[in-house]
């Protein structure tokens, strides 16, 4: 059983926890494989309406395992091991069908920063450190993170961060759009859980359709993306959820009007 990544569900929120605290949750093959496995588990877990990725111990994730990365691999070995694992993570993220939140504290470096970029929403402590130092160590950012990073922060900033490999503050990450919210360290778990519960309170089918429309739009031209959004709205309408949703909205509005 892979203990390097843990899984639990609390109030319809699935928590995927990187669990190598003694290694600062550094990424080796086992941890990466565990992330992919637990994302697949969350996708089919009816009790999980929202998914949170977090790290145990002092930091979210320090990036690649320095004791693992320098080992020279043959191309055949790389294609047989690391490549399918990383591609599986990217595939599981894309097909998850549920909101995905990164809960970051301490540091999100290298692969940790990329893993956060794969998530839909990112919440970090104000003292969290970020960085993409891959080129300084003779490697390249992967996991599909470059694809998403350019869309999150823009082409120019992505080039700057990836070319320089420098660490940067949570405030700068926030300013460039890499982080959605900054919170005090002592409030991180509470704030993320509250956000996740708010998402989980909405119609799960429509949350999934919204996520699909956003991600599919990354690969489409405008008219194709607009068509997919309309098709998503059609599926939601045909499900009947919209009738319940608007009925609830009318009840809420009537209750507000009835207040003295």
C-alpha cells in the first residue's frame, strides 16, 4: 500500500495529502504514482464533491527528490517508469470532473509549484515560498504544468520564472495570479475547508460541466468553446437540476423579502 500519499473524505471534501514530511514531500516515483492513484480514487468517490491537495509536515512540496533525480536513467527506463506516471497525473487532473484546490504552506517549489498549477484554485499561506528552479538543475518543468502556467500567469511571466529559476514570495505569486488567496498560516486549513464546503454545496453535475467547459476551452477556438459551453448548459437543463436550483433561489428571495 502506497503510504506516501494519503486519502480521506471529510464532509464531502476529499483530502489528498502528500505524506513524506521527513523529505519535505519531495517527489519520487512512489509519491507521483500515489497522487495519480488518489486522484483516480477521488474521481469515482460519490462522497467526494470537491478535492483538496495538501502536504503533511513543514511544507506543501519541496519539488523533485534530490536523492532520486540525479540517478541517470536510460531512455527505455524513463519511458517505462516516470513518463507514464507523470502523464497519468495530467490525465487524472484533466478527467477529475470535480473542483480541485491546492492548499499550500511553507514552500511549493519545482514540481510542487507545478502540481499546484494543475489545480483549479490555489490557496497559500502568506509566508509560503515558490520557485521553478528546474533549469538550474539541468531538467525541465513537466506534468503539463508549463501548458497551464502560461495560461494562468501569461507568456512573459512564465518565460521569466522558468528561465531565471529564482524563488519568489507568496505575495508575488498572488500578484501574478498564480495564487487565488493568501491567508495566515494558522487559518489555512479552516479557510480551504470553508471554500471547499461552499463549492460542495452547489450542484455537483453543474460544477463538473463548468470545469469541463473551462478546461476544454483551453484547447479550442472561441466558437468551438462557446458551443461546448452551450452544450454544457443544455445537459444541465435536461438533467432537471436547473428547476430545483431556481426554485431554491426563489425561496431564498421570498424569505429575504418577508423579513421586516
